[in-house]
DNA sequence: ACGACTCAGATTGCATACAATATGTATACA
DNA sequence: TGTATACATATTGTATGCAATCTGAGTCGT
């Protein structure tokens, strides 16, 4: 992994983390001059960073009117509910098929970090650790055509999850424990190259998030459309 | 930012078209200075265009070593076969559900252009017209989480299709006619808001491309550069 | 010969100055 | 009072010069 530590990639990483954790709120305006001062680089490279972030969906660029953190609307949440189960299942199935031993170790380490964050971390640490876990499964899947949508989903998933990685009730805490156990089972299924099991776990893991999100968005508990039936992934 | 007719967006459009039609071959090195001269803008905005193209998968940026048109390898073709049927079916189903009347008109116009290109157009015109048709269905689907992968698929689909929009046998010509008829049926299904039918047409339409692509790949006849996957570098 | 090293030339990355465009405020007028 | 216009300010977009890095030919040594 080329985790270069240039001012530019630091700025990129910092902006991504800030957006994922809602430290930069959806819709917030980004001032080029301020960002340049904060991260110690000039406008040219910062503008390139912003353009890359725009390509990945983190921000939106408006002609002559600067960048703003990408919005999260109810309309986009509906689209999220449609896309997520399909993409997540496909990614985990492919991860089980294509993962390398080195990636298994990476994933286990990410899970360790996740558990540690659940024990003594802040809400943001938990959301970021969970995000990292799932991004590794994305790398494992090794499919350049599914990754763009998968990463776009993870962006909003992390932002939404910030609302429920600060549990208030015992039910909340149990949900988080279930998610943690899902991760363990996912590692096992991927390690065993069991694509079918990985796909089922993806569905179960998604159902957990789905219910949690539905609760938060509509306290009445209405169920949203859950997307089309899962498509065949092979051929 | 788009639709605007600035030197910048012209350069963007020209590069996209050149890449889609293989006028710029996969793996080709892009010289900033040459591109600037050709499109009449300086390096700063051109670099921003290249960065945007990188975000959308058209080019790959390598640290201190410039941009190159994104490769198409055998590995990526396998990934393509896995992702395409799933995403295409989902997009067309959603298009049937969410399309607006104005978009139906747009789609019909795109189909007219496609038919005209089949009659008197060059290979590139046909591939671009087909690409435009499908991109409109993507807009109709109106799902920001599926679109990134869909558009990434269309990029390579257009490039691959360049190898078979120059038909040599009657079988080739019949295949193209079937594709044209599929488009007509797709418009009907979307107009009728018949998501199930749209999904089935997606499968049929994909099967056509799949067989065509398999033909070209299996005999070892794919005359595209099939280099190793480029290793992306963070900047 | 073969390989490692050196150093021009070329290309990329960055900073800054300048031009173009948007925003906010004050004033003129109905 | 409300609206429109004009101007000052702030912000964004572009061009250019310079620094950093890569490439490749030539040289040296073994």
C-alpha cells in the first residue's frame, strides 16, 4: 500500500474523515482559502483534492461557487435503501471468492480496531473503524466496476451510522454487539471462501442497519421499499 | 458545470469521446502540454479535467508520471461480466419506475440518433449513440448510488462495442438489428412503467452483448492492449 | 561486454499573480 | 417602503514561473 504522507494526501484523508464523521456537515460550504491554511498547501493542489473528492461523491462542485459537502436527503436515502442490499451482497460474495491471505489479516486487524473502538472509542472512531472494515471487503472483491457504487454507499452509510454509534438504550447496545458478531462471521465465511454464506451474512448485516436507519428516520417504524430482489451475481 | 460550452468542458467532452471510441487507446499516455495546446487552455484547468476523468475511471493518474487512458485487461473483463447484468437490470427497472415524460422524449431522440448512426454513421458514431441511449436510462433511474458503477460499466462497454459496431458478417448485422429492437422495447417498457419487463429486457440485451464479447475474447482475437492492471498511486 | 553511476533534458507538481465572476451594500428612484 | 441599479469586496478560475522529480543517454569501472 502506498500510504504516502504528503501534505496533499494528508489533506485528502483529513477531509474524508471529517466528512464521514459529520464533523463537516452535509451541505456545509468549503472555503478554499481556509482549507489551504489549515492543511498547509496552496490553492492549486487543494483544488485538485476537492475535484477528486467530488469524483468520489464526498463533495459537490458548483461553477464559480465553490465546493460543499454532499447532501443527504430523504430522496437519496430511498436510493440508498434500493442500492445497498444488492451491492453489499455482491461485494461480500466476491470478497469470499477473491480475497488474498494478506487481506484476511488486514480484515482481522480492522475488526480488532473496531472492537477496541466499541470499548473505549468515541462515536467517530467507531464509525470510521466500521467503515474501514467494510472498505477492506470492497478491496477483496477486486471488481473495479462495483467498487465505485460500493464506496459511494459506504460514504453515506458512515454518515448515517454516526447517529447510532452513540447508543442510548440497551437495545442499541445489543444491535451494535450483533453487528460486531456479524463481522466475525463475515471474516470466517470469507476465510473459508464460502460465497453463499458471505452473501447471506451481507443480507443479515444490512437488515440490521436498515432497521436502525428506518427507526431513526421514521420513528413510526414504517417500512421502506427494500429494493429489488437480489440479483444473480454470476454472469 | 456541464452543458456549458467553455474551453474546459469542450476539452472534457472531447477526451471522453476519444476514450470511448478508442481514438485514445487504453494505456495511452496523455501529455499535458499537448492536450493544453490542442484544446486551448493552460495546464491548471487541464489538470483539473484529468483529475475529474480519473475520478470517473476514464484515466489513471500516476504520481509524477502523468495520466494514461485506463487499461482494459482480461481480469477487468471478468469483473465486467460479473457486474454488468446486475447493474444493468437494476438501472432499467428503476428507470421504468422513475422516468419523467421529458426523459422519455430524450430517450426516443437518442434512439433516433442510434438508428441514423446504424444507417450512415461511422463505427464511433454508433458506439457513442448507443452509449448515449444507455446513459439516459441511467439518469432516469435517478439513483446516485448505482450510477457510479453504471457509468463505469458504460465506459468499458462502449470501448468493447467499438470492436463489433463494424459488422463483417450477416450474423453481426442481425445482432445489431436485435440490439436496435431491444432499444425500442426498452423504451416501451419504460414508458409503460413496467419495471419487470424492463428488467427482463435488460437481461436479454446484456445476453446479446455478452455473447458478442465472449466471441471476441475467446478466439484470442481481442486486438486491444491487455496490459497488467495499472497500480494507482495516491497523490 | 555488462552494470552502476552521473548529469542534462523533459515532465510533473506547486505557489503565486492576475482575470473573471459572484455577493453584499448602499444609493437612487418610483 | 419596495425595488432596481451600481459599485466595492470577496471568491473562484486561469496563466505562468519556478521547484521537484523522472527519464535516458553517456561515462566510468570492473
